[in-house]
C-alpha cells in the first residue's frame, strides 16, 4: 500500500511516518522506478505498536529496540512500569501539596503571604528508586524470560508446557532471589545496543549449538580450545570477565544448573538438544585441560589469573563455554 493509504489506516501523518523510517522503526520496500514506499501488513502492525508504546511514554530508541528485538520487550516494560510507579508517587505528592496550598491560600494574598505558605509546602523532587527497593516478583519473572526465552517453543504453548512454565516461575519466585537480583543489576549496566546484541547473539549461538551432530560437537570442542587461547591473550576480555563474574556469569550458570533446568528440559526440545551437545563439548574440553600438557598449562594459567572468579568443575564445566564465547556474547566481538 502507498503512503496515502498507510496514513489513513494508521492515523499518522506523512511527516510522522518519514520520521519513523529515518529512525529505523519502519523498513518499507521502495519502488525503484518512482521512489515511492510500498508498505506491507507488517508495517501496519509496527505503526500500531508505535502508537501504543508512544502513548505509554516509551522513547523512540526503546520502541526501536522492541520492534527489532521483540524478545527484549519484557525488560523494557518492566523498567517503564517502575518509572511510572515512581512518577505516580511523585504526582500524588504534588497533588497533595497543591491541594494543601490551595486550601490555605487567603482570599487577598501577596508575595509575602504566598512565600510564607510556600515554605511550609513540600514538593517531591524527581529521583530514582534505590536498587535495593525496586526488586520484586516482576523482576524475577523478567530475569526468567531473559534466561529461557531462547529455548521456549513457538507459541502457543501446550497446556502442560504452560503449567511447567508457571511452575518454573513460581520456583524462581521463592528461590534464587540473590542470583536473579544480580542478573537484573547486570542488565541495568547495559545500554539499548548492548541488550539488542545480547539477545540476538545468544539466540544465534544457542541454535547453532543445538543443531550440531556428534562430529560437529567434537569440532566445536576444538573451536572452544582455540577461542579460550585467544581469550587469554586479551586484557580487555580478562578484565571484563572479572568484572561480570559475580554479577552475571556465576549467577546465570547456577540457575542453568539448578532444578529449574529439569523443568525446562520437559518444556523445550531445543533445550534438550542444546544441553546434550554443550555437555559433550565442555566435557571434552575439560578432559583436554586435565590430561594433556598443553591443556594442563592453560588450566593453571586460568586458575592463577582468575583465582575465585572461575570454576571449571561445577555446572558440568559450563563456564568453559561462556569463556570461549564471552567476547562475542557480552563484549560484541564477531565470531
């Protein structure tokens, strides 16, 4: 459909739509002969979501991230809900103060009287909630989505899968508070570009690992060895690992290796394939570290360098995989 029709359907002006195209929220096809845009049903849906989220007060950059990486939606909505609650409290404080001022305002006032009253009225200032006061059940639910969204089957889930997903969320809500809190704090250190990259690269990586056959797993184990060697030569990698270890790496791996994992194994065939393959590759790399001269030397270097910020044994040697892919998944390097 052409511009005139899309404007009529969406209620946006041409100027609005050109702006959204420029900002990367829309990507309509363009007719090479006349230069006109050709809008699809996908663009109609995007415009409807743009209106929804703009009316809710979300920024253009956040809406762009949601439209381009829909799996990130929950993270941004959770943050925005907290901001709205904060603003609601502030507005309620302002309303109460203004009512108080109005009721006490004399009929014939002047600057001195108004000043005297003003000094007795408190208007709450804009401020952010302390991190420790803003962690709730929604945050745990959002951490769960971030950890498991890549493994969930295409909707709709079966009734049993839905039951298991609710069970997983309930279990997380009553346990793993500290790990979830740390992961959430880590996510708040990322900007929008980092979050988009994390979602997209993690999804790509998980599907790649899950797709491997036995020979592919053995080849991947060799790739992991080379990547770990390269990782150890870059000071930025090492510093970042130490910085994020307690806040993200260890908490995430602990949750992946908890009883929650057994629930996800029932929900997701993809997770079954991923776990089978990653356990095979990590075990093979760990045996190499334990039984070869080169591997032993590298293991000693790892343990000496990272001290208490690495654990090669627990979680079925799961830290080895993240060590091999950390520059790509967390720091944005290419594979």
